[in-house]
C-alpha cells in the first residue's frame, strides 16, 4: 500500500524504490496562529470597527527536510520542544498536508501519536478497538481474530473493556492505545512520546513488545526524550531543531551530539527523560 502526501496534486503515483518505507522530499510545513491572547466575538467586532486585521503569526514547523527511511529501520527523532518532531510525525501519517514538498509512504501505517487520540470517550474500549482497526484498514474477520490479543496485552481491570472510555484512568487509556497500535501488525509504526505509559510492569512489557517489533524488521519511527531507550532500540536517529535537520545517522552518535548541544552531559536523568 503506497500513499503520497504532496503540496501539489499528483497526477500519478511517483516511482519509489521498493527498499524504502518513507521518502521525504523537500518537505516544508507552515501554519498560521493568532497572536491574540483570547479570540472573542467582542474583540472581532472591535477590530472590524477599526478596520484592523486579525494579528497572526506564521510558524515554520518544518523547513526543507529531505530524508529516506529504508524498510526495517528503527529511527529515533530527537530535539527540544518546538523542534517540529510531532509535526513531522503527523505529516508522515497524512494528518497534516505539506505546505511544500512531498512525502511518500510505502506500507500499512499504525500510529500512536498521542495516547488515546482518535478514541471516543462515550464508546466502550471494545468498540474503540474495533473502530480503530477498521480505520486502519483491517477486515472485520482479521480484527476479531486480533481482539483477544489486544485486550490481553492491555490487561485492563475486569469489565473495563466493555465500559465507556471516559471512565478510564489515564494509565488505562494509554495501555489500550498502545496495545491497539502495536498489535495491528503494521509495516510502519509511528510513536510520539507514548513509550512510558502505565505502571512499571506495563512499561517493561511495552519495551519487550517494541524489541520484538524491531527484531521483526518493522519500520518504526519514535519521538522520545528518553535517549537511553532510543539508543537501545534505534538503528539511526534524526535531530531536529526549529524545523531543520541538524543531524541524521547512527543513533548513539546523534544523541551524543544532541547532549553536547544541550550541555547536560550523560547523567542518567538526561538519558532517561528531559
């Protein structure tokens, strides 16, 4: 399954080498935000009366990024808050269209961009699993065969799988979201700041599952501030800063460069999280 996200309508699907999972070509993504503290009807009326335009600011989240990610790669994405990491993940997932450039994705994608995004709180956990699977393109028969494994991995308290998700704790929400994402047998898995969810036992189970997926030669892109985990799991790393790629290469070397840039050293707290 091949997807193309482009700033310009594509008349035909471009050629892409079969050994690539993701190709990013000169990607830029900009969006505009209001600089007003509060956008209210009163402010809008007063501004119209004065014939003033709404004050907006253009954010350049990604700037001319070009990158090839081969099948079977496990890529960690690092950078300070506001570097463009989450924007990049949403663009690869097809949620945010490019302002310029193009993204080509070769394979079935499963996303864990924020825990519980896409879940409907009024529906039960069971219903959300089914809807999430259907949205991911799974046949109902395949989904039903996977449901028990998903429920077992999430290991929710008795009865909660059939209760509305608004009754879930944050940890339960995260456990089910992680379980859905990693049990959909994706070709490409996108994870954004969602590795450290649940209690200590579930975290260890999550890491074991990630190691298993890595050994299966899945293509995985992980955004995390936990540099120690990225060094253990990833074959390569991408360092973004203010939307620009500063480094891409072997994971340990890139995270070392990033730590030197931050001037925090290799203390355990730096490798675990910022």
